[in-house]
C-alpha cells in the first residue's frame, strides 16, 4: 500500500484467505484455508511465522487450516466465543474470544469485531455444531492505517457506521454471489464504507461463485474507488 503511504502488504491465497504483513513485520493470516483450497498456491500450504489468525466464521472454507497453523506457530487466534470454545476443545491455545463491537489488542494491532449477515456452522466430523454469529473485522495497524474485512456477508446499511467510526481506507469484500453479496452489493458496500480501495475475494473458487472484479468495476461506475484484484499468491504492496 505504498501509494497510500501505509506500507501494509496483502497477499491473496485464494478464496477468502489472506496473508497480511504490517509495517513492523507482524504477519496476520485471515480465514485460513490452505491445503485443499483449489486456488491456494502449493507453496503456501504450510505457513510458518504467523503472529495472528483472524477468523470471521466457522465454515470449513474459512477455518480448515486454523488448527494446524495455530498449533505449529503458537500464534494468537482472534474469533468469536463459540469458535474459541471449539478450538480450545481441539487443543488450540492463545485464543482471544470476543464479540461484535469489542476491540482487542493482538500482535500490536487494534482489532474490532463488526457485524456480518451469514451463517456459521462448524463441520466437526459428521456433526454440524453451532459456531456463533458470523462477523467482520476492522484492523488498525501500528501506523494508524485501518482496513475492513467484511467476511461472508450481504451488504447492510450499517456499513456506513463502520466507515464513520473507523474510516478504513481499504476493504476486503466478497463478490462471488450465491453465498455472499455479488458485485452490485459489494459496490454499494464500498460506497457506504467510504473506502478508496477494494480487494475482492470469495469468487471463482467454485462455479457458483460467479461474480467477477470487472463486474464490480462496472457496478462502481464513476465512484472514485479502485478495485485491485489479485491472482492467488500475488501481493498488493
């Protein structure tokens, strides 16, 4: 993000998984689905040296790799209370469970949990268990750069309050449609948030996720919002 003077790096690992590196070298893994993710480059199947994992909700395509990475790296995990309880039952340590509206400090970052509209069941063997409510996050880095992670959600009017309270410059938004908002909804979300840059995700992994970054650009029209679509493994610097 050098053009915004913020020095934060976002590497897309396919679907909704991102590796985020902050100015002081903190490494954040968002919604880790690595091996088994058809869009994740193989060289990222085993990621070491992670400081923080953020989990938006309990679906397999957002948590499939969290137990392995958390145990291997001893990193901090921030999630809702129910997912935190489930992870503890699997032997994961260093969990910070929180809920919507709260802010915690983790890995020298300010992490605020926000609302999202979706579902959050955890597939545990043959059983589907309650994973609490889905969420998003606003993260403020060491140099006061704020970005918004929507998680899996539709657009909702209170995104305007997220923009007003936190003033994020960048938003990671799902655009695939079917299970989340599509490009038209994501364009409205970006407008409500007042961001300058959108990094789209949750598209193209499966045939059902048919929204595209070009459709998002078309939906934004003349709004001064940049769409930066990354190839899996590519980094926005």
